[in-house]
């Protein structure tokens, strides 16, 4: 039986899926797209000050080693020969910024995560001297925002002496997480390949999405030395070969090519087989990201969306573009309810709580923890929960949190429909949150169109595996939709009437307006406590008591 299984499996392809909340390594059958085994490790996020979000690059790398090792162990237990793994792809959180020493392989500062808001005053200062209204957007498809890598890198260069010294001595390398991982996995300080792909490069605000090259004018504007930037490659080609670190015992992967690289949202677009103009998908992870393939044409949004590189599946293949709607907080709001408020102990409990009430009972939650992204691009917004009554309990807040994810998706879908002119007839979805059936039904109700979910939700990793397996010199994946024979679809139809959907959505929009204008540049960037010094001590005592009583009431301990 085992021998028969090995014969049927054929070539396998691995995928490193490094996200904001966790790292995973997954192995797929290249003939059927069947997921054979995987392992996942949660990643810590550090919040040194208000609005700051960091991660340890060494912890991220170690989590990759651990996931590879554990997955290979699981494959052996299934009597699957890991020498059949013919290629490895990488998908990653995109804008998160890392700078490291190319001689020692040591990070020079923590990774500054895409959610981080410390650069708001940097953005404001740059906007005052920007040469023309569309200087950045016309080249990059992106607004000048804290979201993207260029301003994070600018902040690091301005504030971290170790980085400044390394740049002066020509020791510094910059990259998004894909670059850090590929460099480390292909040898690191002993010959590692310093590269990225067009999808990740297009999220830095330093990359010209028309010429597909680093843009000297942009680098000069942000004062970024081009010598520290990675080489830009296509999303599907052999970048280098795996070299086994002392931290990785999976010796059978020595010499396996790393041949696919896509930012996570582009990887999900590929994994959902959205290869035609007008096809779209929405991924529910830490954030929420709706991408629509616009073909070979850059479509610039009039309604707050981004223009980005979707993929380029080979050195000699054409580039495809996408319109993107980005929501900063989706799954992160569930993690916040777990870690900050403590009203759930595991993320899975959110569905049970929401099911108990089946409604928010007029409670609306705007989780603008990092400001609002598309379509508003409003950094001053902050999270609010409104419509509370004495009847409101933790179940209603749990339901409102799920609704918030769906309302935010509705906003970016409406913007995308206006830009494209042809409304979507259904929405393809993927990501970890799609296992929540209440969320999926809510999404269908609020959009008032069907929501279609693949039976295997790991489409981000699947897309990276497909790109790796299809690379020239590997050739074990044909990218034909017929190859996805192991993937079936689950469909959620709207179950409320259109009028009710519109009423709930319009009330949400009122809540969004109330969330704006809360933060100042000083509080979001410096975290300076001096702004509170003029407040009386009694203010803090009363505030603390109110917060404690409120938290206990919400959690049901009062």
C-alpha cells in the first residue's frame, strides 16, 4: 500500500507561508494540489509603544526551520518520501521591513511590521515636499502612507545608529520578509541570494510598476541608498538552492531549488486561479485583502484602491496587474479580543459566542487600531465600539467583531465595482478566518452576493507552490485549472433581504465616521507620555476603575 501511495503521489512541492500571525510549511501533490502535510507556529508581535508593531527576524527564520523540520517528520510518518519535494515556494507578509548585516547575517533592528504607525510624521513631512500630486502614485500605484516599506526604511535609517553605520560600511541589506528568508535559506552570509520578486517590490513605494525596476527618482526622494536593495526577479524562477543550516536537520531538502516567490495576497490570487481579467478573491487573515486581476493594464483607482503587481510567472512571461482593497484589521480583531480583553481563550471560540445571540443587537465595532486603510486612508481613525446598551454582552461584541470584517469588505468591494464598472456576481474567499461559517454567511448577507470558498483554504501557500513548481528548470506544475481536482467549493447564499442589508451597512458607515479624527501625529509616532501630564491624578484613577469594571462586565465576571 505504501509503495502504491508513493507511486501515485509523484512530484511534491513545498511552500513557506510566512504571515503576520504565524509561519507555516506546507507540502502539496503537484498533480492534484492535494495538501499532504503541514506545520504551523504562531509568531509573536511586539508593541514597544502606541502604534508600533515589531517582530524578531531571527524568530521568524527559526519558525521557518521548525515548520520545515516538523512537516518533514509528519511526511515520514505517512510513509511519504521527502526526496520527492522538487521545489519550494515562499509567500510572505509584504510591506514588513527588515535590515540586516550581510557579513554576520544578524538583523540590525527588529522587523517593522506593515501595521506599524510610527512613521506618520515622516509621511507628513515627505508630503510637504513631494514634487507634484501624483509623483508617488503614478510610478508605484500607491498613496504616500505609513503602510509601505519606504517610509519604514527611512525611519530606521534616521533612528537606528547600527543601521547607519552598516550602510556607511557597505554591510547593510534591506528586504521584505521574502528577501530575508530566501537570503538565509540559500546560505546567508555564506553566499545567500539577495533578491525579491515583482509583487513584493511593488509594495515598497520604491519600485516603478511600469518599468518593473527600482526607481532612482523615488529612491532619491526617500533618500534610500540603492545599494542596499535586493535584485528584482519574476515570481516564478529558480533563485537559489536550499542550504542546510545548523538549525535545520531536514537534510533531504539540501539542494532543493527555491523557485517561487509571491507576496501573500498575490499568492492567494494565483492559488484561486484568478488568471483572467476581472477575476477577484478576498483573503481573510490578520488583515483583509481584496484583489481583482486587471490583466496587463494598470488601472488607477478613483475610489481609494491600490494598483499593484499581481504576478509575473516567469522571466519571459508577461506581467499582470491588480486593483487591491486593503483592510488593516480582520483576524487581528479576534486576536485582540483574546489577548487584550480576554473574552475568549482561543480564536475558535468567537464563532460559538456569536452563534449564541445571532445578532449584534445594534452594537457596531470599528476596529481601526491602525487607522483606516482602503478606501479612506485615514491614519487618525481609532477603534470604537458604539451602540452599547445595558443589554449588550460579550456575545454581541463577538458578533459585531465578525460583522466589522464583513462591512469593511463591503466598502472595498463597492469601491472596486465602481472602478471596474462590472459588479462581481460572487466573491471567492480564502484564508484562516473562512473556517468560521457564521463569518462566511454574514459576508454573503452583507454583500448580498454569494460567497464561494474552496474546500482547501490554504490558497496562499498553494499559489506559492504553484509558482515554484511551474518555474523553468522545475516544470512539475502546469498551472492548468484542471490540475486542481482535489479542490471543491462551498457556497454561501444571502439569507436576508436587500433592504435589511443596506440598513445595517448604512449604520456601519455612521460608526466609521465617528471613529475618525481621534489620533494626533505625536501620539501615533512618538508615544510621548508628556501629553497626559496636565491631567489630574483623579482622571487616571477613575478611568482605570471604569475600564476594569467594563472589562469584567464584558467578560461576564460581573
